[in-house]
C-alpha cells in the first residue's frame, strides 16, 4: 500500500443536528480535506462522494460482523451494495472491518471471534472483483490491547489480545494490508498526568525526553505509535504498515480539554505527521492519519462524547483549525499545463475567505521561521509553499476573491465586515511573511449584495454596496 502523510478527517453520524451528507462532502472539499473515514455505509453519503475525489475509509460496523463472518454470500452482497455499486466514482481506500473490538472483556468481547472471519470474506469479495490492490481490507484496534505501554519497544499483544491479534496480523501480512490503529495521547495524559505531562502530549515539551535504547521520544504520539509497531512486529508482522485511523483532542468536557489545547495539538500533530520525519522506529516513513472528528456528535455516549470536533457549529470550521486544512488547497489544475515551468510570472488564483479580522495584537501561529498574526497570511503562504514544491517557485498568486458577509451567519455583521475589509485593504498593500517583498493583488467579493444567490444566507450579503448604490462601509482604495 502506498501511503503519504496527507491528513484525513473522520465523519461520524451520531447526532441529530448535523448537516446533510452533500453539505458534509462540500465542507471537506472546500477545506481541502481529501480523505475521510466513515463509520457507516450510508447510501446518501456514498452518493454525495461520487466524483468528489475524496479517498474513503469505510467501516463495516461492529453490528454487522457476526452476519458477515458466518455467510460469504452476505459479505459479497455487502461489498456489492456498499462498494462496487459506487466504484470507481467513489475512491475507496480501505474497508475497516470492525472498530476497537476488545477480546479481554466489555460489550465487544463477544465479537472477537467474528472479526478475522468477516475480514477474510470481505477481502475475498474485493479480490473477486479484481480490486485487492486498489482497495485494502483491515480492522481498527487501539492501545488497550497492547501490553507494556512503556518503553515503546516492550509493546506486545499478550493473552487474549495475542490470540485475537496474532492471526489478524498474519492475515494482513499475507495479503499486504495495513493495520488501523486509533491513538489518543489525550487519554494517556489524563490517565497519568504526573508521568505523562501535558507538554509531552501536545508536542511542546522542550526537554526530559525519554530514551528507549537508541531511540529518543520527543512526543507522546511517537511513543504510542512505536509501541504499537513493537506489538505488531512481535506478532509476526515486521512489515505491516500502521494507519492512524483516529487521533484527536477535545475542546471541552474533561481535564485539559480546551480550545487552546485542542488547537495546539491539532496544529503540532499535523505539522509532525506531514513533516516526513516519521517516528523513531520508522524514520522518514509517512504517517497516514485521520483526525477525530469533523463534528461533535450529540448522541454519542461515554468518553467519546467529549468535544473532539473540528467545527464550532455543524457547518463552520473552528477558526483556530481552519487554516490547518485550507493550506492543503491545491492550486487550480490549469497552473500545471497552461504555463511552462520556465515562464517567469505565471499566475495562479485561489479563493480565500479567512475567518479573522487582522485584529489579533500578537503572533497566533509560529511556523519557523515565519510568524503569522492573521489567518489571511496563514492561508495564502501555504499555497506559495505548494507551488514551490510543485517546481513552480516563480508562480505569482492573485487572490481572486476575499470577503466577509454583513448578515446571514455567525459573526456576519456590518461592523465585522467593515473591519475586515479595511484591514485587508491596508494589509495587502504590504506583504505576507513568506513573500515579504511582494504586494498582494487582491479582489474583494463583491460589489453588490446579490439577493438571488443560492446556498447559505450569508452568500447574499457580501456586497460593498447595497442595491441602491449606497456604500455599506467607509473604505479607501488609494
């Protein structure tokens, strides 16, 4: 399986206040999120994913394991109904057969005998369709099954966990499939805050790093990931790849759960897995990762009811998190084929709607060597970085749309819009941290309110002028 460090986001549906499946897919696309994990095969969601180019991990729910394990035709029908009927329009990446089944006890223990059987039958159905190299089959497990959490090299699947995971690892090895593993440094920290300090869990520790033989662990995530790799190796799978199928940090609902800590974790976590350094045990190896989760799910129970979502409302990214994904927006496809590489000043355009008004008094984000005081720059500069990595360092970016609504949504007001437009106009006369010597050509959206626009109500209220030609704001374009 070819993996890269692109970060996906999990999409669960245990809520009665969530947007439609089509709106969810649109949110993923508009925020540059190109991978999704979905816990249920919902026809409306799969239909919405057609042609979206979003790669999908689709779960076989725990409730289906027994019936699929016991009947190959039932498993083949599941694959036909939920995969083949949508392929190739939907880009299935992995089918995860069961999630966090624990053979040691609890409500999922009775399902343990069915996991591998169901995996095998789903795999056979995928292989019969000639897609075993395109669509992988696995299961998602978690650290509860690993004995000896520290040091990382001591990790192992023992006892009932060993009897359960050993044959699964052997299956994954023989079929060239990855293991999905859910990793939450948050729970390790709150379970033992004395020995697992908060900075170590948030990637902000500056010293006191634990040593495990030749490896030094500078953050808790790497220690937990390598602990899992050690267990997989001892179970006979030295070359089985691990996909981090869930990781997150709650913004409320428990100890150390805050917006600040969650934003710090997500920001540093994404930088870490995308940095290409890998973990000490797998240096230089990409870490495919899925953040949990896109939404708060108000019908979830137990510890999972903590607020680990990335959205402040069902349709709006939390401002602190928005830039993490928008920086992955790709430059429009025309950039590659319309302009030759040696051309001096080709132009790419990007629509930018940052959710910040340039009013923060200090630095919000540090991305060495650059400091970002506003979200506009933090959204613009990653596109410049993407052009550089694509071999187009001289491509100039024109901001072809940016604006703020005066009504129709959260924080949409004449006061906020006026503040945004005034500060944006003043700012683009200067520069961004990555391009300090270049003015930023920018086009405000839009001249008038457009009362026939469809979509969100705020779409009708981006005008600088009312239809009666009266300006809504005092702006100077000099």
